[in-house]
């Protein structure tokens, strides 16, 4: 199995919840509590392997996610959902997850010029 799709099935399971929370995040930050057993089923890895930040600014990745398959697979799943994709194209989203396995979703204000 290619590294790129290692977490794909996990994110796919949450696709509708992600779309809903992204829509709600326009009005304030949201969180999705993930379950440790879901990650344990993917293999024995330290919790630090699941930490990431993913910045998407108007549909484009704005930070380096090379080496973070978990973030790349999240982006793939979000990009395949029309509702999520529309939100990604029109906003600056920040997705982050720490060792606590809580996915935090927030919308950043555009930089003032």
C-alpha cells in the first residue's frame, strides 16, 4: 500500500463530519475528537506521528506537508467532497492535530493589505 493512501480510509469515514464542521468553523473554531483505536488499527506508531498542521488558503496548500501522509490524505478526502472543496476554495482553513488526537478546524482571516 502506498504511503499516500495509508490514512485515506480513516478520513473518508469522517468525510461528512469534516464537511459539516468546516461549514460551522466559518463562525468559530471547531474540533473533532478522534479515537486512539482507529489509529492503532493502522499500525503501531507513536502519537507524535499523527501530529500535523495543514493550511489551505483559497484551495491551495500554504505550508509544507511533505512527509505527513496523514495531512496529504486529509487533503485528498476534502478535495473529493464538493461541499468541502467549495469551502476550501473560498476561505483560509487551518487543520491541526496534536498528540491528543483532536482535529482542530479554524478559518483564518485574510491578511490585511
